[in-house]
């Protein structure tokens, strides 16, 4: 799991480690449990926590010749990933179509090294891009 902001990564780490002061995400898991009627919210929460392999810095605007989207010491991250999922990031970061295409190109370097390259992207369709 990757994010640009240290504060967001810290929050995810608190959830991952199941710390007492972690933000309560239970309402999200209750919602998903309603969709997956054969799994309880607790099961889905545990499954989510277990599927996090690490929490890392990334900057999707960073072009490969200047180091790529990860820091150098995070170069093994792509090896841990089964799939790239971005949710409300590209459309937040990119201010126009050119920037959107550049962000996609940056992420494509990671995508290419996945064993089975898949990118799932959630974007706001009513936005300006
Ligand atoms: C609108 S939030 C979406 C959060 C979450 N993915 C979701 O779907 O609820 C946008 C996220 O993009 C991250 N972000 C902003 N600039 C970024 C960048 N250059 N590279 C990677 N992530 C970035 C922010 O830190 C924030 O977590």
C-alpha cells in the first residue's frame, strides 16, 4: 500500500498493526459485509489487514529518470504487488489531460513488472478531466 503523505501512511500503519488509537473503519467493513452476505465485518477487516504487505511512500507524478514513483529503497515494492488499485488519486493529482497521461505513464513502469499486470482505477467521472 502506498501514499504520498506521511500522515496518511501513519494512519494506515495504525490500522495495519491494529493499534488502539487507529481510526475506526468499522462502518466501511459493515457496508462491505452487507454486500458479501456470507462474510462478517470482522472477517473482512482481518482479511484487509492481512493483505497489506507493506506501507510505502509513492509519488505518482515522479518520472522514471528521476527515480520513479517509489523511493530507491522501495524498488522491491512492485515484486510484492499482485495488482495496482488506485482510488481517487490520479484525478486528484492531475490538473489536466496531459498530467493525467503522464501519471498513467509513470505507473506503467510498475505495472509492467507485475507477474500478471492489472490496474484497477477508480476516478471521478464528473470531474474536469
Ligand atoms: C482523495 S484521496 C483518496 C484516498 C483513498 N485512495 C480513497 O479512495 O478514499 C487522494 C489521495 O492521494 C494521495 N496523493 C496526493 N498526491 C499524491 C501523489 N503525488 N502520489 C501519490 N499519492 C498522492 C493523497 O495523500 C490522498 O491519500
